[in-house]
C-alpha cells in the first residue's frame, strides 16, 4: 500500500498518510495567505482514517479561524499542518509542502482567485474559481 510521511519544520510533529493522495487544491483566500505567509496554500484532502499522527500530538495547536473551521499548526515552530471543517467531518486538508516524499498528486484548480494577492500571477492553465470550488452536481 502506498504511504507518505510528513512533518513540521522542527520535526516535532510527524505523520503518515496511507493510500494515494487526492489532487492538490490551491487556495488564494486571504485567510490562507495569512495562515501560510505566502500568496496561496496548497492542500490535499485526506480521510482522517488514513492519517496517523506518529509524534507531536502535544505540539498541535488548533485555531478556529472562522466558525467551524479549524487550522492546526505546530506550537513550537509554527508550521501549518492541516485544517478541518465541522461541516466536513472525517476530512483533514493536509498542507502539501509538509510531505517528505515526491508526490504523484498534482494541483487541479485555483480557488478564491477573486481575492488573490495582486503581486502573484497565476501562470498555469488550471481551472480558476473566483470563490470556493464547488463540485459539479451529479447527473442522474
């Protein structure tokens, strides 16, 4: 079975994700920019059941950045680790830059481009959404 390991900057928080990774989502919203200190965040959604915290549980600090949205980071080095939403139970959005191994997953879209940093151009041809990405409704 495929697995990936990752850690925060100081190495205090270490984790493993078992199974293939979902495509990477690129978010340009102001909250992500501020949480990352960068023009965007790169996230891959992971089922909590596939995520194992190997060390550092005591270092994880969560901040409720908006009602029902929690951002987890290392209390020692400050690295953002994941976010989770109360209305999407069982899913963690892992920060793609934390993985140790090369990833097969690739970015698939840009979200919140309507509020992106004006100093960072988007130079790829991925789909862009001015607000949140919404999955297309299933045709029946």
